[in-house]
C-alpha cells in the first residue's frame, strides 16, 4: 500500500502539471514562450546542480558497497552504450538542413539511452526498497542512489557533447579534429551536471565540512527537484504532441521494465556472484520506471522531449504490473 500510495501521489502531481498546461496557467506556449522548457531549464541549471554538488560533497567512498555497485552499474552501462550505439547507427545516414535540426539529431541517441537506463530511484525507488527490504535493503538502495545520477549523467553528457561537437564540425565543414576535441572537453566540464560533480568531489577531498547555511541552502534547492520534475512531466504532456511518440515510448518502457532488470539479474547473479538482499535490491533498482531526469536531459538538448515524457508515464504505469513479476523471479531464486 505504501508503494501504491506513492505511485498515486506521482500521478496526481503529474496530473496537476498537465492541468496547469491545459488551462495555460503558465502561459500560452505561443510566440516563443515555452513554460515547459523554462521549468526544465530551472531544474537543469539551478536545482539539479545543487543536489549533485551536495550529494558529491557529502559522499564517503569508503562506506559504499563496491561489489554491489559494480554488479548494478556494469550491466546498466552496457545497455546504455548498446542503445546509444544502435541509435547512432540508425541515424548516421540522415542529413539535416539547419544547425538546430543537426543538433537535435545528434543528441537523439543519448536522449534515448537515458530514457532506457535512468530509473526513478527516489520518488518510487526509496518507498519500494523501504517497503520490501526494510532498513538493511534501504541502506543498499541509498548507496546505489548516491552515485546513480553521478555515473549515468556524467557518461551521457560526455557522449552527447562529443556527438554535438562532431555534428557542428561537419555542418560547418571547416572544424578540425583538435577543435572538435577541445569543444567536447570544454562543454563536458563546464556543464550543469558535470561541473557540480567535480566541484563536490574537490570539496570532499579538501576535508572541509559544508558550512551550515550553505548546506541548508543546497538541501532546500535539492528537495525541489522531485516535485518540479513531476510537474514538468505533466506540462510537457499538455504542450507536446505525444501521439507519434507512443510506439517508441512503448519500446523504451519495455527495455526499462523488462530487459534492464533481466540484464542486471544475469550479470549480478551469475557474473558477480551476488545473492540474497544485495541481488534483490539491485534488480528492483533496475526494474524501476524511467526517471524524470530523462525529460530534463531531453529538454536540455531539445531532442526527443515528447518521447521521454510519454516513456516516463507509460513505464510508471507499467511498473505496477512488472514489479510483481520481478519479485516472483527473485523469490524463485532464493
């Protein structure tokens, strides 16, 4: 019931965002005004960096369950790279006329890869872990959550920025290899995701504690990420045309809810020898629906927004049916 109530709260918050969009409370969306993109930029440039910096600055690597984390992230990154590579291959022959279209096409493989691999590990994941596995399981889940965004967003940022630099170089037909590499390096480091992570890691390495007022401010900003992103999903549903994105969103949801947990189960259990509670937590973490960071990422690069929005909603609904399946499989493995 705890998990069911949490899912109801998520759908209610998304519905509120959809209602605000349909009634145009935040603007008409015409004449260059896009409330969903404005809200997404606020999340990407203000609230998410605060959350990432505080998380990294307070993270103690010595307390992390490294075997469990490797058993989870290795298959997740394998699927991420696989989806990214397939999407790059499928879109390699498409020619685009203007620079904006070139950039959207270049960012599409990374936007789809994050929708397949980035789970809703906080709003859905924490209640699920607490309800199913108790305090011990919740501790393992929190350890995975602590580096979930750091790992996936950092890898995807590097991939998308490299693709964008290549695409711009081809479009301009004059940029050399070194210019492309320097642009990729600059845009990857000076980035709302990677820069806070690096700054937080440096702060932790210094051994200085975060001053009280700074920590309180960062915590306050970080707590706004979840409700803001859920409202953003509803807004995007209201402002975007999602009809053509349903078929691809169904494929993304199937990969996220079925293929990813199966891959994590196989690699973690038979590759890393994981069993018992760590295996159960890792598999259920992989089985979570697509998280709202997929939409923020798509908004940032103006690519696949409708697809990401639809996949988040469909996978969250589908989780109600897929979660019991994976719990039954895990019970059978005991």
